[in-house]
C-alpha cells in the first residue's frame, strides 16, 4: 500500500479486506441472488457451466470465473455516481453583492447508486468567500442585575457596528431582551410587583423582540438605550424561552436566507430548562414554534414549558444559527452548555460587559476560521460516511473539520459513502452533508436486487418439479413446497431417518449446526429471524453484547461476526480504534499505557505517573505542557507576552478560566505552571488538566503575582535613623563604661583612705637629717 494513503483510506481498505475474508467463507451459503450480492465480496452466477468445479451460484469476486460461468450470466453490480448539480464556487476576487448567489461548497447535488458494503469515494471542495453577509442578533438578559451591562452595551453600540463593518460590509444588527415567565414562583405576581418588581423597573415579561435585524446601527443603540430593566424572583432566568423564539421566528426577527446567522446570548445568571415549568403547573412541552404577537412579545409563556438543551441544539442546527454565550457569571456552566450545542461558542464578559465588542469580534473570528462538515445520519441510517482532508496541504488525516480558514482559503474533503443496509421499502435515501451555510445533497439509491430476478425467471419450471419458479438459476418454491428442487412439502414432520449428510457443514459434527433440523436434504433453522444460512451456521445474536443494536451500531453483522466500520474495533465494534490514542508520528499512548476503546489508560508506576490524552505528561517531565499553553494563557487573559493582542492570540483553541485560588485545582490532580511575564516582571500561575472529553481544562490565577515596590523613602529614612540610633547607642555605652570605671576608682580611693593611720604629732612623711650644721653667724646674731 502506498505510504501516502491517509489513515481514513487505510481504515476503509482494512474494512474491505476484512469483509472479503468473511465473504470467502459466507458466499457459498447464500442460496438467493439478492442475498449473495448484498454480501460484500460476493457475486452470483445465474447459469453454471457444465462440469463447473462448484455447485454454488454465489462465489467470491476473486474466483476464476471463466472456469464455471460466462460473463453474461454474472451478477456483480458496481457503484455509480451521477453529478446532478455542480455550480462553480464563488470568485473571491469579486464582490459577492454583485454576483447574486453565494456558493462556497461544490458539488451541490449527487445521485449515488450503491451496493451494500462497497464504499464510494466523493470529493468535496469548500472555499470561503470574501465579505460574507452576517445577521447578528443580540439577546440580552434585562433583569435588574444587568443594568450596568445594558448601559455599556448602549455606549458600545456604534463601536460594535464599526467592528462588524470591518469584518463584513453586509451585516444587520438586531436586539432582543428577556427576563422570565411571569408566573409564580419565577416572578412575583402581586399587583404592585407586576407594575414595578424593583426600584425604577418596568413590568416583568418573558421575551421581547425589541429590534428586528436592521442595517442602521443607530437604531440598535437607540433600542438598547430605551429598553427598560425589569426583575423576577428566582436566580435562573428564562433565557431558553427567548433563545427558542429568536431562532424559530424567522419572519419577525428578519433572518435572511443566505447569511451567517449569529445570536449573542448575554446574561449573568443560570437558565431554566425543560421540566422547570412544572413548578408553575406547565406540563406541555415546548412546541418549537413561533408565538410572538404584533408587539414582538412572547405571550404563550404560560402554555409551554422551557425548551430542553436537546431542543435548542436541534433548532440551532436546523436553522443554521451560531450561538455565542457571552456571560459574566457561571463560566463553567455555560462552557459545558456550549459543548452540548453544535456550532456554539463561549466567552467570558467583564463584570459590566465592557469587553463585549472584543468578545464578539473574537468569537466571530473563531467561528469563521473553522469549517466543519456534518450530516443528518443517525445510528439507524442505512448509510455511513467517513471524512478525511489534508487541511491546507498538510498530511492527510481523518477529520470533518479544518481550521485557520481565511477569505479565499480552499480545502478539499474526501468522503467515503457506504450503504450498510438495504431498506425494506427500497426508496432512495437523502443525505445532507453541510456547513452552516452550504450543503451537498446525496440522493442514495440501493442496488440490492439482481437483474436476473426479472429477466431470467421461469415460472412452473420442470427443474423445480412444477412447484416453483426457476429464478437466477435456482428454484424459488411456491408456498407449501421446499427443497432445492421443490420436491418436498412443508406439511408434516421431517423424517426420522433423514439423510443429514447434505445438512452437515464440512468440519462440523452436527447437522444444521445444532440450530435446526434437516428436512428434505435442507436445513430448517429453529429461529429463522436470527439463525440463517444453508447450514443454520449464522446467528445474529452473536453480533450483540446485550444491547438492542447489532455490532453496537458501528458495524455490519455477517454470519454471526461483526465487520466494524472504520474507526471502530472490538468483538462488537464497541470501541473506537487507537487512532485517538496516538499523536502524529508517535507510538500508541506514547509508550506509557494502552488504548482502551479510543482512550489511553496510562500504566501506573511507583516512580513516574503519566497523564494526558496520550500519556505524554508527568510531574517530572520537564515543563510538561506549560510551555505549550503559556503564550495563549498570557495573551488571552492578560493581553501580554509573545502573542499579545495579535490575531494569532484569537486562534488559540484553549480558553483559560480566571479564578482567585488554584489550590483546589492542584488538589484534584491539575498541574501547576509558573513563569515570569517579561512585560511586567510579574509571575503568571495557571493549571491544566486533561479531561475525559478530550480537552484540557485550564484555570489561571486572576491577578498577576507581582513583587511589591521597594519603599525608597522608608529605606533612606530608616537608614538615617539607624545610623543616628547606632551613634546614640555608642555614646550611651561609652558613657556607661566611663561611669562604671570612675566609680570603681573612687571606691578604691575611699578604701585606701580608710586603711591609712595618720599621726597628729608630725608628718609621717618626715625624715630627720643625719648631720647637723650650725651657722656661727646666725648664732651670734641671736645672742
């Protein structure tokens, strides 16, 4: 097989080979032509040559046909494709306003004639046109807590219009508001409260179409300004009632046909849903119909319950509407809701909706940057489709969506369409493969019958003992007769001494596989609804693991064995294959676990614990995915970093949720990432954790962790004070030491003085002379 065959094609090839292997075993047991050609890999010979090496009319396609059958007697139908409509794609270099109809998807209609089990390839091209028209309807909660949000929206109305005009010149803006059902216990129905439920509030209402879609932005601003705030009693609001009416009231809202339809759903509260209406005695389910009066008010709120999430999703798909949940509270709730509603997205508003314009622009670009194909097939549909694409020239991959779309971008999708059942009514089956704006219609016919059943039929054939018709070379017995030549009647019991050699399959020791009895040289199966085959060897119950669907709805039961559709494995096709457990170019689960039903189960270890979608992450694995997420976290929440406020930031698939604390996330197994914001010098802290839905849950600490600024004046004055204090302390110590020294010396002096014995008659220091001299002159004078 060529290396360039993409994964999706490889899976189809694998499925075809598996089908062929089963066909070689099961072809020979098919006794009718229609049963034969409905078995993948089998063909029918309506007239065997004399001396044919086989007695079976149904043989594998790989058989040497020339040895037992002429070409004109072979029934082996092939798929056929007829192009019904293939208008050229719109030229992006031309103004779509002047070209009339906008075509982004080609072809638009095909007629397929499919044989059961044989895949048919269809190529589909999508090109995004320039300046595609947009209808944007702003649906706002006008309960009392949204007063500041309404005021900001009124101020930003012209800016929102300018922003949309830069995205497309063909746009219209509309405005609607909602509160809740005017019934207890949702709203206070006391007479005074019905007039003014809160201070300076208007009477309560359920939903009001304030402004149908209009191309004049001044009208939008005026209607937002004039809209009055109201109030209700309980915390959840009646947003689902409003959303349903805004989607189904096409004429009243003014939805155009060939446009991109967007509803911005703005609130700060939870929502009521199906079942809550019983609190007010409303038991009739929402009828998904428009009930607006001439003033644009929804007055049948007391007749119908709130819609369910499934109903909102159904109508959003049916009416081809994108919903943007722009909320300032309950982020986790609305993020989960957006995942349940196809073609919806989620964005977090500031507390007063000051960032509403940036959010709408961001979500609009996210919507338009991705093309996703969907279809109307269900698990019970007789047709399956697998998708693959190169997406802008990259490696082929199994996918029905491509991102990074821009005006003029063109992508090609490869579809493999397969009939897995032959409908009992034989009517053509319509399949819609579509984007939100364009669609391809496949009109599928099923080639389940043989041509020889009408052209090669001999009634009352002598080869059938005049008790049956010879159809496609074999006997089709009339009621009451059976046998390969219609030689036996269906009445009475089978003979006890019946020769069972013709009813025993080669290699089996029991006649009719022990699931029937042999009569007239043929097996009569015990329960023909489930047990079939020439030897009763095929049991459909073996294709079910206890649920109501054969092969879990993901395959075809061929003689008691499940042939799984591409992407599924297991005895009952109950598991997705390992393609979702493998990063491109890497081994399954990164070599650190095993793939169980399309999900990696990481191998536990005492040294290293691996986690993540592909078991690629661990606490000691360098920085894990911190570096992968850091730029998007930094730009989306703080508007800084490498991506800053660039267009690349808007392409980030992750949406970090701000929180005040991360300790609880870490305690639940999330990984903590910390890095420095080079723009501010502060630190960013966030956590990420892989979830079962295949995505990462990311929470970021709301505020940057910045070091406090150094108190310069405090340091200067503190330093001066410290020097003065040290000086004073030094002088004090010096004074203390000298005082102590003086006191010690004085005490010593006093002690010495007390010990001295003073003589009062003379000087104790005096010493008499040793020689005495007399002065004669002095002596004479004295005489």
